[in-house]
């Protein structure tokens, strides 16, 4: 079994992150989204783009958290998450996501939102966003729009998610 080390991205990782996303998805949409988000100072938060690397130093996974809002209150969007096809189902993605959530918690963030597979994200603590009174700005199956409070003692805003402009919604 591969042991993955997760860490924040560095400038030297940008090309590899793009390559991971190009390999993991059928189009360049996610890779292009990351580049656009990285250029948006309203969305990008240093330290919340996490990569996983194997013992040989090869990058295999990536998870990105960027600033979004719920009716004006700050939150984070987890998107995209990607793993090289050769490393999928080895824990590389989970390690990147857990590290991103830990980094967000250490920065004092609380609310994280993800639009994703309802069989995958609950393992990290995500539940349907509707349980928090949070909804997407577009039609999406209830079980696919998920939210998680990183600190359950803090209040969570309710309302509609406002994504950064790069998301195009």
C-alpha cells in the first residue's frame, strides 16, 4: 500500500497539478478552473491547495478549497479534487482532502461545501447542505450538494451559495 504525504502546493507544483487534473477529467475544464481561481485574489487562499505525493516524490492527488459565500457569509468550496488515474483508489485523494480540511480548520475556517458523489464525501463528514438550510444557485440533486462545519460549536450561515466568478454560475 502506498503511503501518501499531503502538503500545500508550491509554485513548482503548478504544472503537475494541471497534469493531474487533465489526466483525471475528460476535458480541461477543471484544470482551467484551477488556473482561473489561482488568479483571483477574492477566491484563492494560500495554503488551501493541497497535493499528495508518493515516497518517490511523484504528485498523485490534488484538492482545492477556495472562498465562496453563503448569503454573504464566508465559506469554502471544495473543488476540484483529482487523482491521477494510476493512483485512484489508493488513498491519494482522501489524503489530499483530509489535509485540505485540516488546513482550513487551522486557518479558522468553518463551513466547507462540495458538489460531488454522495457515496464518497460523507466519509469526511459531509452531509446534505439542505440540512444546514444551504442551497446551490442551480438545480442539483439534494444528496450531491453537501456541507460540513469544521467547528460544530460555531454557527453556520443559511441561504444560497455564491461561488467565485471562475465557476461561471
